[in-house]
C-alpha cells in the first residue's frame, strides 16, 4: 500500500496538542485560546522530526504511541502553569484565574503575564478524511493528496489552523501586521492576529455560517480582509475573495456560486454592488462593512465593530470542536478565475494546498524566521498576492505592511519606503511603471549625470550576467557604481533591503528584465496558476537564473511537456501537493484540466533547456492560427515590437483565421488619480515629439493629425521587428494607434494587469475590421 493510500485508510497522520491558553494584549478581544482543544485520538507524530519519515517508520510511531500520553514541550515561563496543572494547588489557582476571566469578559494582561502561558503547537492533531480520488467538484468532499514516499512532498499534512498555531508559539509577540488608522501606524502581533481571527470565526458562527458555505470578501487589502479570510476557514467555511473591479452581476455570480452566507465589503461603493443583487443571493444571511461609517441602517448589515462583538456570546468549545474537525485534504478556500472566456471558475484549494505550498515557498524564499518584511497591495482575491501576503508570511512569521488603496495610482512607493521590504512581488505592469518613471527622471538629468548612470548600468549588466552564467566575475568599478547609483535607486524605490524581487502573474518583457538587472535589481520570475495554489516554478538567486526563464520546478513538484514538437515545445503539465482539488460544481471543466493520471494541464506552451529551466513560449488558447494554418504565439512578437518602439505602452497582435497579422497599438500617456489613462502624452512621448518638431501634447492630436514623425517611427520600428521574424507569416503587415491606452477600469486589463485578449478584440472590433477591409474586398 502506498504512503498516500495508507494515509487515507488510517485517517492520515496525527499529533496531539496540549491545551495551553494565552490572552491578548488588545483589550478589544477576549482571549479564548484557553479552551482550544484537540479531541481526536490519533497517531502522534512530531511535525518537526517526522515530516520526511518513510511509511514504515510512521507506522512504528503509530504503534509506539498508541498508549502514550500527549507530550507537552517545556515552557519558558517561570510559572509553568500547564506543566503543573495536575498538582492540586496549581489546579485550583488556574480555575480561579479562569473564573475571573469569565466574570470580567475582557481583561488586559501585561506582556509578562501573556508570555507566562503561551500556546504550544508541538503536537498538533493532523488527520485526513477518507478519499478515493485526486479530484472533487463537491464543496464537502475530500481528495487524496499527492504525497511522495520520501523527501520533498512527503511532509506531514497540516491545516491552516495548525500552521497558524506553530507561528504563534514561536513568534507570538513578533509584529505580524502594520497598517495606518487615522494617519497613525498600528501594529498587530502574531498573538493578537490569531485572537482576532478566532473572534471573527465566532462572529461568523453567530451569523449562521454553515459548514462548507462561503464568506465572500470584497475590498482592498486590510487586516480585516485577513481576519475575515482566516476566520471563515477556522469556522469551517470557504473563504472567497471577490475582485473589487467586479460589476454587481459578477459579484452576484461569485457569491451565489460559493453559496455565501456572509459577504464582507470594504465601503459603501462595494456595498452598493451587493445591495443591487441581494435578492438574487438566497444563501446570504448578513453583510459586514469593515471601513467607513454605514450610510444606511438595514437588517443584517453590520459595521466591523458590531460584527466582532457578535461572537462574544459563542462558546469557545463550539469553535474548538469545528477547528478540531478540520481536515487537511478538504476544501477551505476558493479562488475565482478572471472569467475572460466565460463564467469564472471556483478553484477549490484544500488546507494542504495552502499550507504545503506556503511552507515550501517560504523555505525557498528565506532561510530566516521572523525577519522577513512584505508589502500587501496586489488583489488578495488573486492567488499570487494571497499566497505571499497571508500564507507564506504566516509560514515564516513575516511582518506584512498594508499599502493604501491608491497604491497602484502612485502611493505604493511611499509604503515601500516606510516598510523597506526584504521580499517584494510585483506584477510586470508595476515594474514597467517604475521603469517608465525612472526613465522620465533620467531624461531630465544633466549630461554628466546621464553619463554616470549609463556607465553604472553597463557595469550592472556585466556583473549580473556574469553571476547568472556562473562566472561570478566582478567588473572593475562595480563598488563605485553600487555606491553612486545602485544603492540610491534602490533606496528611492524602498527596495534597499530587498534580497528578492519577484515578478509573476503575467508575461514580462526582456527589456524590463534587462533594465532592472542593469540597476542590480534582478527580477526573479515565478510561474504558476490559481490551480497550483500559486507558484510551481521559481527563480530565487541570480546564480540559478536565466533571463526570460520562469525558473526551475519547486521541490516536491513535477513538470512534464505534453505532446512536444520538434523544437521541444509542448503543453506544460503540473504535478504536486499544490495542485488544486477541482472547480466547484464544474465536473466537465475539472476533467478538462486534470487528466486521468492526475496531471494538471496548464494550457501554456513551453520548453525546458538542458539545465531544466522552464521557458514559456505562448498559450494554446492565445495562439493565432492564420488562414494559412500557421500557429503563431503573440507575446514574443508583441514584446519585440514594444522593444523597438519605446513610445508604445501596449501592443496586441490580431489575425486569427485571417490572411496576415495586424496589431493594435497604444501610446504611453499620463494616468489620472484613479489609474485611468488620460489623453495627455507621457513625458517620454513628449520628449520624442519635441525632438522631432511635433507640437502635439495629446494622444488624440497624434491620432487625428496622423503625425508623420510618429507614424514613421512606428513603421520603422515595426520593420526592424519584422526583420527578426522566423517566417513571413509572423510579420506584422498593418497596425493602428488606438485613442486610449488599455487599463484595469477600462476592462482591457485583468486584476494582475494581464491583457484580456477576447475582450479587447470585441471592444475594438470595428478597428480590426478596418484593417482587413481591403483584403476582404479583394476576396
């Protein structure tokens, strides 16, 4: 019997927890950890020493421990309350203390008193529900885990609650969250964070949250978002993020699909969306607003403060019973796809999906515990941000700073300077904006400063290319360039402490990668999907890195290329503990994604080099198949065009089932306070115009007048890109400049700034038809 089969048949691996208690430093919430118990009589396994033990060894552990009492690690407190609880006098004192707590309901303890009785997670209960297959589309059905026999991937499965407790035990008084309230900085320790999540869980139960039903969260990143997400999971629900850019109809679809009992909204703007569709949500019992005062009083509508008080009446034993029943191979979270080509799909993620991926990622990203600093600003409804901000941070006891809601409109750099993160994830659009801003500033520098900057960047390129190729050669002048330029740029971006700058969630251009490499800020690519709980391949050091590669497969995971062609390019398929359970209520879609052997088919095309670095070459659904039958991946051509024509912001290739390729282009422009593109040309384009004697300052003027110098520059750049094409079929023959740039609010870009091709094609169908009008007439 395989390890996985054995784990299912025996209800998995397990450890037991001592029932310690602690009290919050925050008087707002009553400490209820004192009643946290693990009731299951299961196999005891030390999570730190037996993770990679073979099946036979684990069976020996089971046999040896059947009759043993749960072992509690010695506590560092002078009182050692838990170790001495069997002694009569100590027991009486403890009972008196508990009675006092119940009478007072809310009582602050000093830091010294809190440390005296910390939570311990040394022997947490771990168990799996019986399961017969690797996938499921039912919210309450468990799955078999892809557990390896030994080594990476063989670690003991744990729940979200267990991972949380381990962190609280090790770093309870360490700062977990940092945010601004009324202009003042507020910090939350891991101990307080845990208590807030338990309080939220009890309030959800009070509102009637049912097992395996959803709590939909609609709002910008905040501590309340975290509390609601984890609180929902602890209460046995399915935590479900909703994109803030969703329309009321899109919100209704997600909330109805996850059968949300409670919806948590940020403010009146998001509340209005829910109120418009409330009568179409039969499972909805309550709405909670976590920011701003309520503008209206409605039944079952609560402020965050009102919501958190509701759970005070819920007995701790009731929550503990639910926590004790959580299983690592059952669903706890839903990530909804963007729904570009149809209704969004609810990606079902198990406790093990989240905890195993978080722990594996944390081990790759950091060798230290309790020292990492992160900034939360990307949509938490997307797996990339959620995995890093909530779960990876929890795994290595990091500190997460929350950016302001206008982060992507310009305020992000302020938070970065304040937090000075040690690890930072940016989607390509974020890095591109930084690049444009720095280029604009550089364009205004004196000739001498420009020379120094260019010299330094050439040094940075040589240094990082040398490291990338394993030569480790430090060019002459590197230290000077580092002091004169690199350190100053990194400090200006707030990235001077960042050992690791990551990019993911969408393709990034080689030009942007090389630009940051020249500034000694190599961007490490991460590749994965919602269906892989986030990452599957990663690059984490410049010595194990290839430009434009997505890195190597994570430990414990596997990749195969399905149906490779003569160039070794095939569909990328995934295997590992991070692979999702299935799509909620979508059996057909699930079996399309997961083959009969359990491999997840990504829909992406790629190749592996001789060193097993993965390179993405395109996406099957995005492939343009011309009328001549040639398959053309659009991204490399779009990147090549943008690299040749710096004044372009976006480029989208079209030509599916048509005789030749064309391209939709947008010019770089200034964004308004809402992040919407304006008609004003960007400084870079204005400089180009001035150098060519063009007086235009607006995009509309360029398009209306068909400014010759601009159109000529674009055509010449297009020809240079075409000259590098591998065949005539891959050359762009026609193009058009659109009146406005693509944007998130405009609908052309998704939440992670990924181009939504079908939507763009529909929006600009008339422009596309004009490009092919002459060709159609000839036919």
